[in-house]
């Protein structure tokens, strides 16, 4: 299982890297300029200095401040105009405005967004939007993927019940750690999420790991969010109360997750958000029901994690906009240049 999993991961990363290299080196974007659309919305999570060595199954969610700086420079040099996310509908609706745009978004309200990302945005005068989940800010919901990372990284073995009774999970080698982490991910995504998160928390606590202490270390407090809101370049959006997979909850919970998150952001920063980011945001995690729910709640613009470029028609469906992830595995200038052509979304 470990060898097979390692091979799949190697092949996946290799294929993506080869595709980005191919687009960058052949300058294929020049042959199909229309593929670039009207620009793109970028997704970020952690922005922090590089960490050397060690097991990190979610390295994809972390980029360095230097890479963020480089990405902004590439966007500007390529002719894109950085703008605030909530200004996009107005800008793209103007038939006289032919510019291409870049909007930067950051999910979860991570403290390093204020410490390391905000100074980069200020240096370039670039607006940015941070999406906030109430449960993280108020330390009532753990970040199960971060808990699972600490559990699998720091322990050689641990007990976990994947639904068939407790078993001992080996996590001695890097390959075993990765397999253990991926088993937990599959468990959370294929079971009732609240119950699965509670199971991850139990496993962590049994090994003297405090899931909420991890949240407290990583996520800004309400006071920190309020302080950051003084930055005229910073905007805030909603991100549910508990970072739940929205398609898997009932109608009542769905409305509560959206409106409760909007209420919380308003309490933290003093204005009601009109933008929203779906947790996970993939095709299986959200559907038309969720798009309709956020619109009914008063959200004007919502972003997914489905990759793609903006087009003139994007805002015919303003609650299901695509975003492009700045991925920790692909922190190269030429990869950003390749993404901006829009061609990788035709290839992958």
C-alpha cells in the first residue's frame, strides 16, 4: 500500500509539473491568448517562511512570502491589474474596460496572513480578501487536517477507529505517515464530518495533542481580525461557522452555517460581508443548492476551488466563481506564468 501510494503521488506531481513546464517553456500561451480569459482569482492559505525537512502532508497549502511577492510581480508584468475581489463584478461588467484582473484571496483567517502576507500586499498596494470561519476564531472547531498532520508527523504509531473498531496505525516511515494521513482524510470525507472530526480529536488527545491549541496557534483572534481590518487593502468574507462540507448537511444547518458566519464576520470587523468562500469548494463538496443558499443569505459573490480563469460571462453565475490555487509544491515564477495563460486548465 505504501509503495503504491507513493508511486501515485509521484506520478501525479510529475504530471502536473511536466504540464506547467511544457506550457512555460514552449510559450504556448502566445498561440491561444483567449485561453487566459479576463484574469483569475488566486487561492492562498498559509503564507510563511520556508520550513526545511520533515513530514508535511499539506505542504500544498503553504507558500513563502517571497513566492507571493514574485506572483504579484508576474501578474503585473503580464498585464494583469490587481483588484479587490468584490470589485470584480463592476469591473468586468464595463464593456469599455478590456483589462485583465488578478484578485487575491486567503482562506481560514490564519495568523501568518497578517504577519507575512499583508506586508507583501502593502508593498505592492494590492487588495486582498481573507475568508473567516467562526469556529476557528472562537476556538470551538478544530482544523482536523492540521490535527492529523501533527498526529502523523509527531507519532510513530497511534490508535484510530476507522469504523471497524480501534486499530494501531503505524507511522514510522515517511511513506507510512503519508498513508496514515490519507486514510484520515478519506475517513473524514466519507463519514459524517462532525463525528469524524471528533474521532480525529480523540486520537490526537490520546497522544497528548490538543487540537484547539493548534487552532489557537494558527488562527487570528477576533481582536487581531479587528486590528487587520484597519488596513484599507484588506477585506473580509465569510467561510461558514465550522468549515463543513456544505453539500453534506441539511437545509437548516446549511443556512445556519452561512448566516452564522456572516454574522460573526460583521461582529469582528464592523461590516457585513458580501463575499463567501466554500470550504473545500470542489464539485463533490458544493452544488446548486449551496450556490442558491449563499445568494439567498445576501452574498453577492462566492468562490469555489474549481480551477479556471475569469471570463466575460463569469458573473452570470456570481456565486460559483473559479479560483486558482497557489500551490506549495510549485513555487516557481515560470509556473505562475504558465497558469496565467489559462492553458493548464485545458490540459489537466
